[in-house]
């Protein structure tokens, strides 16, 4: 895709186990809900189901849920990865991978947000676990190009 | 265009497929439509959304109009994503500073 991956690095002053737990299990404690959600001011919680295939989602005041993506990798305390489509159709999901590496000052956390050219790789990871339609539409379209 | 417009433009599967095809090479509406399971008018409508979002440009080539990806639109999209994660990770990092300051005897 014409959009190159976005890679961000941040170092936090704690061990990888804690850094990983804070990012995942405790995501609700820090995620900037008002600005980074579908429900915005009505968003009351962010949750991550901590297993491959688990959902990353937000909850509104009225109990409505909006799924941001599904986990494609769960490897504490090293790595978590998920599809990413907040407020969009699942078939247009991008991919986010977060890795945690011990460094002298604590843990270096790396977030890589990939556009659509690597969707095929993420799809292979999820395919064995469960049925997800998010890649099927795109793959069908791309496959149709091969006939041209 | 606005950030919301760009995000909505790329958040629809047919439009995403159009962008994928234009990534390979610029094409006319007719060629795009022949490769997609939607009508040509539908493709035209999707292209309008993509042009309004700054992601696609239309250029005349004789009697034809060729659709191109517009790198400026993608640059803006990437900047938005970059800023999104800057803010999220700042909040993440800040959460450790606050924990330190609260003097939690449980190890923070």
C-alpha cells in the first residue's frame, strides 16, 4: 500500500512483564478514551481479551461494544499483535504489532502499525484458529486481479 | 479533506480493493469495474469518495480519464496514524510516572 508502516518506540521504567501487563491487561487504565475511540466521550472502558482470537474493544455508557480488532499473537511478555479496524469494516483491517524488549532503563516498547500489504501474513496467523471474514473480501478482490 | 473523510474512505472493502489495484498501476473506471463484482456506477461513486478524501486523482489522457493514487493523501493518512500512536504511547508512558509518584508499596 502507498502508506509505509508506522513504527513508534517508547522506553518505560519497568520490567517487560509489567510493561506487557500494563499495555494489555491494564489497557483501560491508560488508553486515552476520549480522543482514541469510536464512542469518544461515551466510551467508558477499553478491554483486551488476552488470547489469540480475543477481541480488543471498547464499551459505551449504554453497554454498547465496538470491536477494534482481534488478537493474532499473544506471547507474554514479548509480543502481542492484533488486527485494527476501529469504526471500520473488519475486511479493511490493518495490523498492529507490539513488542517488549528489556533494556538497561526498563523496557523498550515498539509499536508497528502496518497498512494493507501485510494483511496476508496476519491472515495466515489467524486462519488456523478460527474463522474470520476480514481477509476474505480483500483476498477475493486481489485474486480477481490475477485473472486480468 | 478531513481526517474522518480519509479514514472512512479507506474503511470500506471495495474502496480498499480499488486502492490496491491503483497501487499496481493507474487505471480507468471501466477497467476497475471489470475487475470488481460491483457496477461501474458504483465504482464511480467509490472513486468520488476517494478523490474527495485526497487519496485518488483523476487525469485526462486523451479521451480517457485515468485514476491515480495521490501520494499527498497517503502522506496525510500516515501522519494521522503516526500522531495517533504518539498520543496513545505518551499516555502509556505517563501511566508509569503516575504509578511511581503514588508510592505504591506493592511494587507499582
